[in-house]
């Protein structure tokens, strides 16, 4: 008896569905591509139950006859190609004839379609088998309705993520399709709520792309985009200028012949163009449109057609890099300085607003032990690579004999009376690394604090050190559920792509325990009503933090412990004094005292060192003594 046999059609269909669609977003992508290929200028999308319950796509495209309607659900049935050689001239999104067949195999599908001037027809398919056929109204276009996705493959359902995460994936697909197909209008309803109503754009680039980008990237980002067009590769670039980079990578889109793709070649070429002007914690937002001969790239290397291979990768890299550089630097301009208009408020409200966002540096050092970690709101900004989205480092206690002779400190504030020339904070329970007395010498390049101790010279990275202090103090309060919350006088509005807003709000309950009360204001705007009292962000800093957080949170099924440490590290990084901030001797000595109480005073939350000790023996050797 042979060990090899041909799979039955039902099993083969389910396997094919797994190759083409992994989640509801994959279904939506295939159906949107079909609608655009059908010449639609208006697409209506209705989603319920994060796509598990319902995905409905209605378009005003060319429609199908009854014969084509039945053929469309057969495997490898397509109107796009006739032979393999047609792939070299392909101008459509779909071409393999697997989309409808694969989706029908794992859902209850109904397709209604009608050609102009013809009779409408409807076919209902359950698990790949035709269940019913009937006439339908004579309305030009096609409606595809997917219900109970993966109902007959429960193992696939098990691997889907939370509803909010799946909705975010669905919205991302819609956003990509809308930016790729500017002449198509999109109306999007999720659980009966309008999320997008994007009219078809009638003009040419760049205005049509910018109009659409305002809805998806937000006005603030879209208005800064620089545009330049190049003959090579049919390249059209929209890039943020070097002084308007953003804190997340989510606003990066690449389209080849209107197909949204992932391309490390193109992405790295753009980053290369920014290499001498981009801080490591900032990223360009960009739209890249390329028009290529289909023979110059291969889109058939992945079942979902997300990745492509260029025939000449190095040529594409060089052309995009040079074009991006030209776009950025030929449009360079002085940094804009905007003075906020003075708002006349009643005296009590004015005092409350000032206290909310602008505590003085010395005020925070004069706090009692109950609020030990306030080092103030120092003015300079964007002068330090914050690396705020890095994973916090995990720490394991070192054996006693391996502990270094010197390291950084932590947490309690001291009142800045007249600072003595030499300060010895030696007390019971001082950490192993602490060798007092310490005498503050001054600040090097307004970035490093210099102290003298009995061993020699101590150099402290002021940003990394306060990061550690704030990290441990806030983490301790968070874990003890003792985070003091401050209600904002005026809620902060933060604009996000709807996909990011959806993901962030899925964590709203958890974030409330961390001191941040968030609620939806619109499909793309969240309101921040509270913040932790010990953080006290200014409004711009709050917005920047929430935008960064929206990228970090991801899927709610991930470890809350990992997210907690990452979020606290971001908070500490954002709030800590920066390199090039001027601080007083009293503040420097207060930071040293705070460091002394840290569990790990040697490293910032990301694992980088805070303190360096240069012994007298090393100094003597340096001068040949």
C-alpha cells in the first residue's frame, strides 16, 4: 500500500487558507485588493467582532456575471492572467486565484454581484461548498460578506490575539490601502461606529496624497512632509524634515505599483539619508511611491505578497538613498520657534495650571521625604538620545567578591541648604560601591557630574543616574499600588493613527493602575485625564510619551510584567534631566544621595553604566608618577 496519497479538496483548501490568511486582516487585505482591481471608486467596509463575526466589503466596481460569480470561488480561477509570462506585465493586485477560494474554505461566505445593466446574483458558500444560490437586486458592484471566520478550524481561532489587537491589524490594512489608492473612497464602520470616511481624491500628487495623509498620519505630521518627484523608478517621496522626526516607526509606508510592501532595501536607504542628522530615538515618517515595470520585481515570493524582490537591489538602494537625501537637504530650513500665546485665566486657575506643568527645579528639591525624587523640569529639550523604547535590563545579584568598588546611587531627596565643600553621606546600609566622603567638583560639558572621593575621581552620567532613581522609585510605587494620581486641569488630546489608538485603549484599565486615565475622544484621538503625581509632564512631553507608548504596548496578551518595566523605563527616561542640562551643586549632591538608595545604582534601566571611578593609581600612572 502506498504511503503517498493526494489530499482531499477540503483538507487542501484549509491548508491553502492558512498560507494566504493568518488572521482577519489577511481576509480584509485580499478582499480590498479584489475591489480595487474591479475598478471600484467607493468601498464600504463593515466589521464586527474584530473580524471573527463579520467582515463585509461593498464596492461599486465592474461586478460579475452569474457564471463568473461561481467560477470566482474555484481554486486557481482568475481573470488576471492566462499564462506564466503574463506575470511580467501584471498590473493588478490579485492574480493567483486563491483569495476567495481560501476564505470560503474557512468561513460562511455570501457574494452578491451585478454587472452594469445586468441581473444581480447571490451565492452562499459554507466551508468551501456552495450552500445556496438566488437572484439579487440589480445594483452594479459586488458585496462580499464573511461570517464566522475560522468556525471550522478552531485551532486557527486559538492563535488569534485579543479583539483590540485584531481590530488594530484590520485598521492598518485599511490605512495602507487608502494611502495606496487615492482615487478610491473608503467608509469604515467597526461595531456600528464610524472610524473612517475618506472621500476619493480627484487631484494628482502631491496634494491628493497629503489630503489623505492628514486623516491617517494626523495633521501635525502630514503638514511637515516634504515632497519631491524623480523620474528614476517613478519615485515620489514624502519625507519628514530632519527637525520634525517622530518618536515611532509606525508612520512609514512603501508602495510599489500601488501595492503596500515591506522592503528593508527601501527603508534602510531612507535611514541612510538621515544618518548624520537623526537622533537614535527619532524616526522619519514617510510615504514612498514607486512605479516599476512588473518585470523589475517579483511579488510572488511570499503567499501574502507582502515581500517583494527587486531585480537590482543595490541600484534601488542607491537611487532611493540619493533621492531621499536630496529631498531632505534641498528643503532644509531653520528650526521654527513658536511662542505660545498668553492665555488670561482667573488667578486660581492660572496658579493651578502653572503648578501642574511647570514646577521649578528648586521647588522639587525642597520636597519632604514623602516626595523624594523630584529633580525638576529642566528646560533644554531634544538634546539627548533617550533610547526610551529599549527593553529595560534585568538584573541578577552579583556574588560578593565580584561587586565593583564603585557604582551609582538612588532615591531620597535632601533639602538644598548651603552646600558644604565636602559632603559625607555615610550611613548605615550604604551600598558596597559607596566610598565617602564625596566633594562635588563641578559639571563637565553640562552632561557629567564630577566628584572627588578618597579613591580618586568619580564621574556620574547625570541623565542615566536620574533615570535609575526615577525608575526604581516609580516601579516601587507601581508594584505597591501606591501611585499617587494627579488629575489634569485640562485633558490632553493626543492624535494617533486609529490602529494605534485602538491598541492603546485596549490597555486603558491597566494604564489606569499606573496613573494614566485614558478614554477615546474620536477614532484617532485619545484623552489623557490623569498622570502620576511624581512625573508631572508638560503637555508636549505627555503627548510624546503617549505616542511612544502606543507603539510599545502592542498585543494585550503579552506579559504585563515586561510592559510594566518598559513603560516605567520610558517614563524615567522621558522625565530625567538630560545631557546639557545645567544643574546646581545642591541638585548634584541630592542626585548622589538619591542614587545611594537604589537597588542597582550602577546602571540606568537599560543596563548602561551610570558611574565611573578613576582611582588615584590610574591618575598617577597617567602622569608617570
